C-alpha cells in the first residue's frame, strides 16, 4: 500500500534569535545562522520583518516585507555565494 501526500507541507521555519551579529533560524530540526556579514540585508531590518519569514517550495526562504528570498543552499554554504546584497 502506498501513502499519498495530501495538503501542503507543514515544514515551518522559525527565527529563534536575533543578535548583534546575525539571525538564528530553525528549519527541519536544523539550526542555521545568517551572519550580517554574509546577509547584510537583515542588519537594519525591523524585528517584525525578520520574523515574517516563510518556506517556499521546500528550498527557498522568503521575507515578503523585506522582498528578500534566499535559496536554502546559500544559507548552508554562504561562502559558495560571494555576491552580496548591500
């Protein structure tokens, strides 16, 4: 017997901490750190805008109020993506 996927994915992303150095996020039982050095678009953002994040297509994080979308791979390995938004 085969189970069918029904409905939308319930995978959630949660911002767990915002510090002077960056943003900590929890996604699929993994914790990720978005350093302001690698992701400067978050440095001067309002807390409410940083908290307003959603997972799109299981591979992209989207902050609608900041108009920022990031591929999950760029968060896991920021050194592979040398171009930065300033």
